[in-house]
C-alpha cells in the first residue's frame, strides 16, 4: 500500500479531528457559555468522515473505497445544521425540540433513504434493471445532484448562522462569546466559499474536477487543525474569561442599584407577566425595565445565582402549576397550558418542569387531583 504526501496529510488531519470530536463529545458540559458542544463535535466528526471519504478515492484502497462509495453525500448535509444550531444554542440554552432537530437534519435522513433505495435496486438485480431503473444511473444522478445541493444547503445555513450572530450581538449577553463565534463563522465561511468554487469551477470550464479537490481537502485539514488548537482552547477558556469579567462588573455595582434591579425584575415578572412572552430575551427585558442587559445578567448570575432562562422558566413553571391546580385541563390540554404560560416547546417544558418538581406534568396533575379528593372527604 502506497500513500502519497496528500494522503498522509488527509489521514493525520482526520485522526486529529477524530480525537477532537470525541473529546468534545465526552467532555463535561460548560454551563451556558459553551453552548451545546455536541453540535460542534458532530460538525468536526462530519468533516473527519468527509476527509476519510477523500482518502478512500485518493489512496485507491479497494476495501476502504468500497465502504465509502456506499453512502456518499449523506453526512455532508449535516454540516450546516450543526454550525447553525451550535451558534444558536448560546441564545437557546434550554435546547431544541425534536421537531426543530427533525426540520434541520431531515435532509440527512432523506439522503440516507435515497442511498438505501439505490443499494436495494442494485441488490435486486445486479445485471439488469428493476422497473426500468439502472442502479448505476441512479447512483450517478444522485452524486451529481447531491454535490450541488449540498453546497446550496450549506450556504443557506451559513446565512442563517450569520444572522444568528448578528442577533446575538444586538441582544448581547455577558455569557455569549461573540468574538469566538465570529472567528468560527469566518473560518467556516472561507471554507464554504472554497468548497463552492472547487465544485463550480470545473463545471463552468468543463475540466476534470478531481484535481481541483486537493486544495479544498488540504484547507479542510487546516480547518480541523485550527479547531483542534485554537478553537478547542477558546471553548475551554472562554467561560473562565467571561466569569471573571462578570464578577468584576458585578463588584462595581452599588447595592442600591442591585436592589433596584431585583425589584424591577420581580415587578416585570409578577405584575407585567413578561414571562408569558415565548420570545422573551434579556434585551426585551432590559428595554422594559430600563436597565442595561449587562447589569441584569450580572444581578441574575452573581446575586440571584440563576441564568436568565432559569429565572424566567421558574415563573413559567409556577404559572403552569397554578393553572393545573385550578383544573384547567378540563378545557385545555397540558400542552396548551404550557404554551400559554410562555414555553415555546413541549420538550423544553417537560424537561424544565421535571427538573423543578421532580415529577412529570401528568404526575403533578394526578397528585393535585388526589390531594383534592382527600380534602373533600
């Protein structure tokens, strides 16, 4: 077996990415500041798979090549969603509903289903056709279309990710590392542009496209190395940096201002019921109480020992409990009550409610009913 210099570069890059991805995947989660690191880990692992896929056709190792030729252009459709959801997770620390995940990763499932269909056709008749379909033709059409579609989808998610960073900067929170997200986005954008040029150039000028993939694959390895050296370091230290800044800022706030802020927040929740707004953010709350987002975040984290989402969700859980205790389930479903109380998804509601009450909403309803029956006796 002979490996060229290009093959060795790709192999070492893939191994580095594999180690980084697994470390990210199994390391302890960083509260709020790290976002949902699993999305970043998946992004790296998808790049690793893509690198190994490149190594398979470059090195021409038959067994290796056969394995990766079965499911080309499948996982690549998960790159964009992973980047976008990782960045978005900083403003949605409560996580995403299964429905949201299905919407974003649905194309990966569709691509997998198409590959399985092509393999089924090939298995049913290796030498002929099935219903007039040649598996070789289907494989060729799928690869041609998927190559172009993957770039379109990735560019779409780059646009969504860029918009999300802009929104987070506009509604800046102390716990959101905008600088790190910008750097990550810039590197990913450059890689995406190079990927698009690499794919489109041979089509426009009708040249053999194989040779044009070498620069993009090397760039991909450099991207993985950068994530491993700079990116991983940033992920680990950014929380410490942010915490130090937050502590220093909080220590400079007068006790009078802290008390005023605490009362304003309580009034906004208990009297104005801002928690009923499913799209409530620190920025919206700051505008309402006329106190800076930075001060609110500092008071919540350092004085009340709660994050913004935790603080607001406590009021939402209390509202749900109040409405469940009045037997509103006779006219509304538990899901309807949860959404009316400010939760934006049932998955978030179920998780937050169980963490708060150590029981599911249904168990709580049953307990309330049982207590009512005992009181009536």
